[in-house]
C-alpha cells in the first residue's frame, strides 16, 4: 500500500531525489537543526555560511557532515548571493539580526539606537 501522496516502493518517482532547499542562517542553532532535519529526510540542502567569521569553518564542516552543500555568502551583500538559489524549490531563513543599519542598502530599515 502506498503512503499518503501515492508514492510507494513500486512507484518510479519514490526514489527520485527530493527538492533543493536553501537555508540562510544555517550556522545558528535553529538553522543548523533545520539543515540536519531536511538532510535526514532526504532533501538536498544548500547551507549559507557567512564568510570571514571565526566559527564559519567549523560550522561549515558540521553542516557538510550532515550532507549539506556549504555556500559562503553574506546575506547583507547582494553580489555574494548571485546564483545561490538557482534550482531551489524553497528558501528557509533562520537569520538573526542583532543590529539593523542597512538604510543605505535599499532595505528601508534605519539604524536602531544603541547598536
């Protein structure tokens, strides 16, 4: 008997790879758990890791060990994101922003006092 959705073991589509999901904020607690869970359920995962941060390389290795493809990109710099989402069916954002000051980057958000 086929599970809900109709894809049982005899269905030729049952063994096809699942869609690609891009996870922004993959090095954080929530983003890392999302990456692990998606990979464990057979999804192809592209994990965004901010370059130039001390913990980025260790986090990248942890994400790769889960089966994710690591892409170094800065979500606040548009030129680093070119092509990152190509072929993806979904993007999950687990980005955390402690201080907003991007008024010059077209995001329409002003700097918060005290940052």
